[in-house]
């Protein structure tokens, strides 16, 4: 707006200089000044030092009216005496031009230029040239109101906002951004984001500058340093701007304070790690209890049953000679004892497989599969890499053994399968365990992390054991099409604790 007004003033000044030259030519017999003034599209008036109008042109009469012999202070301002701030005397005194805005009685605004002029008789006249700038003033008010509304919107944002120029210097920062970094707005203007970024984020700032110059929008995290030395974690949403000619013209960025979010995530992560440690400790304690119970079953109950079987065999031989009628009952009792002893051995081996301790994972899994096929009648193909025992330590072997054991238990209890397949093979960066069946399957639960249902499948325990190996668990199933359990185990996994 100020630039437009300055432009009008410059044009009026040029017109004034032109009119002065006309007056000089009039003295030399040129065209009448009044004739030229009547043709101008601006309101023009000539008045004497006594404030009476000597001449007004057609534009003046059409827009403002005819003075009809009235002085300017009466005609224009409705007064009975000259205005105290009348620019006429000052213009005559210093013989220089002056400019001011004037509002007409009908509410229009004029930019009026006052110029000293001498007529053909060398009499001092005040040349007044006015341009109607009402529309410009209305536009100026509209723009000002719009700017205030948008500034109010920006200042009420919960996020910070910065605007930067082509050199990435900050030209504007809202109140929220100032509060975020603890600096006054005047201290922020003229600086760059790099002046507030933590040193370790300097490479990120440079990368984002290069991306902005390429016209890329981006969203990234940045660490900021407050005036008081505290650190602020911020999410930056940056938008570059370009001129119509394609020249980089700066941009703006929305800055969201995510310090509390990062702190909460860190707390949740610590809580999760604590829960994982508790789960590992619980599973480790369970394995210890299983080992103790297995030894008690094997050493105490198993030996007692073996001794009982031996004594009953002896009684059976004695009865054959002296009491043939009870021999059959003793034989049935021996058979029952054999069944109980076999179950005790199976339970003991399930609690703590001796083959795993004595022969390693490869042999223990083979034995587990043989027992599974024999007890369930389900055929199972097995493929294990030869160096599986070298790939895992004893505690990891036990965890992997339990994963396979739990998967086979799920098949026997829920799948109604006729065939199963187990493989443990090398993949890029680790090992992959696959256990699949041709059973009835189930509909996955999308809300579960592994994409499956927990009901009756013991997947919670499976996940914990897989996590202890640093791996990932995926369960794929579809009703009527069987189930596939995939366990991916990285070989460069960090230590996860005891199995």
C-alpha cells in the first residue's frame, strides 16, 4: 500500500513539474493553463493565499463539487475560519511540495499534493492535486484485518511456526516457537535453525537444506537446545517455497514439541524391557522347576516303580508254583506298572529332555518327532541343518526345543492334521524355523501382533521364547487350509538372557 501511495505521489510530482513548465510557456503565449487542467483525470484546484478558489477542474467538480465562491475551509471542512493545520502557508513559506490524505464529506479518501505555483501575473497560487485512493484504503484495511486474523490464528497454534528466507534465515517465529526454545522473537529473527539445533543434529540440518533446495517436503526429528540448556525433541514438518521463475524463495516449517512423547516412549520401552526380563526369569525358573521335577520323577518315582515291578515279577514266579489262581492278576498288575513307568519316563523326558543334555538339539528334536508321531499317529517330515548344535548354545537350544515342542502340542491338540512338516534351515543373516500342518486351521485375529488368535494355542509363551532368541514369530493360517508357524532367528542377535 505504501508503495502505491508513493507511486501516486511521484506521478503527481511529475505532473506538477509539467504544469510549471506550462505556466512558463503561458507567459510566452502558450495554451491556457485552465484548459490543460480541465483535461486531467485527477481533481485539481488553484487557490490564492486567502483560501479562495481561483479555479477547479472538471474532475474536481464531478467528484467533490463546485466551491461556488466559498473558501476552502468552508467548502471542504465546513468551518468558518481557516484550519490551523492548513498546509498552504508552509508551502508558500518554503516553496516546496507537501502531501497529505484528506477524507471528503462523502467518506472518500484522497491523496492530495500541495504545490507552490505562480501564475502569469506572478501571483502566488496553491496548486492542489488529489487522487481518489478510497479503494486502495479499503483494500489496505481488508488486508490488515486479514493479516490480523491469520496472525491470531498462527499465534494461537499449539505448534511452533517459523518462516525462513532463501538463505534459511528466520524471518518470523510465532509465540509457541519462542516458548519452545526460551528465546525472545527478536533474538530468533535473523538466525538459522542450525543456531538452535544440538550439535549431533548438524548433519540432519545440512541434509534437510539440500532437500529443500531440491523442492522436497519432509518430516523429520530434530533436537533443539533451549536458552536454559534443556533439550527439546521436535518434529519438523518443512515446506519449501519457490518463485514463479523457479528460484528458491525460502519456506516455512511447523515445529511440534514431542519431548513428552519421547520421554513416554522411553518409559514404556524401559517398562517393556523390565517385563521381558521378568518373563525370562519366570521361564528360567519354570525350567529349573521342570528339571527338578524331572529328576525327582526319574530318580525317586521311576526307581520306586522299577523296584515294584521287580518285586511283582518275583511274586508272579512264586505264584506260578504255589498259587496259580493269582498269577494272572499279578501279570495284569505288572502290565499296569509298566504303563505307569512308561508314562513317568515320558513325563520326565518332556520336563527335561535328557537327549538335549546328552546328545544336543539335533538328536533331541529327532527323538521328540519320533515320540510325537508314535503318540499321535501324525506323519511328520523333518529337515534340520547339520550344524544346528554349533549355531546355538545350550540355553538357546532349550528355548528352540520348547518352541518346537509347543508347536507340536498345538498340532496334536487343535489341528486335526494328518501330516506335518518341520524344517530348520539357514537364511540370510540367521536361521528360519518352519512348522506347518494340513489341519483345519483357524481365522487369524488382526488385533494380535503375530496376526493370529491366542485361544488354546499357547502363543504367548511361544512369543516370549522367540523374543528371548532375538527372533520374530509369524503365524499364518486360514480355516480349512492348515497353519504355518515361522520363526526367524538372527545369528548376530544380542544376548537376551536365560531361556
